[in-house]
C-alpha cells in the first residue's frame, strides 16, 4: 500500500514502535506493540496513545486528530516491518471497543485487495475464524504474512 504514513521509531527487537500523530489537536505520541501470547507464533497487536509518564499504551482515549487514515497506514507499515523479522508470526488485533473494532474492519475492507497480496487475513465471528469477507461484523482479526518467493 502506497499511503502516506508517519515516520516511526522502532524498538530494538521490532516489537514496539512509536510515532507522532499531527493534526488539529496538536502532536500526539502513539505506540504500537506486538506482544507474544501463550499460543505459539501468535502476537497481540496493541495500539493507542503513548502515556509519556508511564510508557504504557492508552487504547481507550479518542484522539480525533483528523489523521485516522495516515495513522492506520502507519500501523499497517509496522505489521509489515514486524512480519519481515518474525515471518511465522500470526498477528491478532481487535479494538478496545466495538466501535474501534468496526473502524478497523472498515480500514481492512477498504484495502483488502492490496492486503491479501501479502497477508492471509481472517476474521473472528461467534468464536470461529473464517477468511475475511467485507461487511461482516467481525469481533477480531488475525493476519499472517504470506511466504515470499524470491527470484534472482
């Protein structure tokens, strides 16, 4: 995807990323973190405003900084960077609220043709996983980078 995105600062292991959202509400620090779960090769994607005092992510606050598409493109870019290093990783994501999960679904739906070139994409509905379909009200999402065939 060739969308405008923010420059990110990556942690040493490429499991955390920070960037600054810029808009009408000023500069808002954001953080993306990939955390291993109890399941082999499954990582949780956490995203939200970075609380400078604690270094933690606040995924409840609503920034409304007018740059949601650029923020989403930045998050997607970090999924690419993460899966470049952790090629067997499955990345799990869901919103902290139903409204946020809906926004993520809309974003995935908008770019699903491009996303599916590089990732397997599944949605969870009624505790079952299925290949992602536009306009289905999923509860969560999981993606895995497709194996790349290199040609010389």
